[in-house]
C-alpha cells in the first residue's frame, strides 16, 4: 500500500529495477490481478509496475471522488515520478487503454511504447462524444445489495469461454467489490466518463503501438481495431480468435508472447 499525494494505492513492483519499465493499467471493475500472467512473464526482463485504480481492487476511493481521465493522468504522472521513472512503456486494458493512449498523446516524453488491450475510446451505443452517459438508477441499488448471481451475469460477457469465469474468479471480483467505497466509486466513474473524439489525440501518438484484441469481444467490438489502425501512425494488431474482452487472461500465454516480442524488438 502506497501513500501518493492524496491517494492510497495498492501497487505491485516486480522485476529488476534497473531494467526498462512497463506500467500496466487495468479496466473498469477489475484490479491489478488481471495482469498476473503478463506480470510474471514480463518481470523476467522488465520492471513491471501495476496498481489498482482508486476505488478498485484494494486501492481506496479517490479522496476528491474524481474519476475523470484527467485525474487518472495526474495519478499516473505522480506514480511514475514517485517511483523515479522518467519513461516507461504503458499498457492498458479497456478504460485503462483509454487512459494509456491519452497519456501517450499528452505526455509523449514519458512513453517508450504503447500496448492497448481492447481499448475504450470510440463512441458506442449509450455513449456520445462530449456527453456523460445515462447511468440507470437501478444500478445505484448495488451499493446496498449485490447478489453473486447478478455479478456473474454482468461479468459473463467479458469472457468468450463461460467456463473461464469459475467460482474462484467470481469470488475474487465479489470480495474486492465489497471493499469500502468501491461500489460508489464504480458508479461515480461511470457518471464522470465523458468521451472525446479520439482521432486527434491518437493521430498525435508517435511511439510504436501494439493492439491486442480478442475476436469474440462482446464489450468493445473487435471491429474497433480498424479505427485504431487507421488513426494511429505506428500500430499493428495481434488478435486471438477464441478470446473475449480480456485476452490477457483468456489467451494469457499467447498474448504475453506477442507483447514480449513487441517490447524487445
């Protein structure tokens, strides 16, 4: 647990500290444990930093209840400065991907390479550029009651193989979401998400970028990868036919091999 300015963060720092650094940013409702397989592999040759976003995992909610992208960028800068990292490769999944590419566009001097795993950013049903989404009021009830079957139903679309969401994985999600303030933080993050047209920022990114995507992604369509490939100046795609929204888990070994090759080339 790390005290960083006003944040209380859960951070894991593995691998040789004199090696090139990789920072891993998880997605909505997840935790740093989504990167377990990648962290184990990458830490053989890289310094690997992963952390729970405020109000997720074991990190306490943001003291200002601010879950905007601008606040996340501020946090990432503060974390890198605290750890003495002038530059790092940044990998992000889903909303973590949106934070990662926004950081690369706005702070190019701090980024070596960029890995985007099913990144968020382009508008989809329920989201419009420049407008906060409508969050159904019924979701507010999860602050008071959250049956496991309901949680399983909400997690199920993330995985192409239903068997992957076993009882142990469901228990981990359930236990972490019961942390003090976590459910309110999730609601606040949803309400504060205001997408901007990503194309101007993506076009400004000059570092090599690897897109990692499950072809059976039911949450952020695999077809969105074409939008990124058309807009990013230096990007390539690796995809996994049998994986859904979390290829770092469902296709852990193959996606790790692709990322290692990309970082080491």
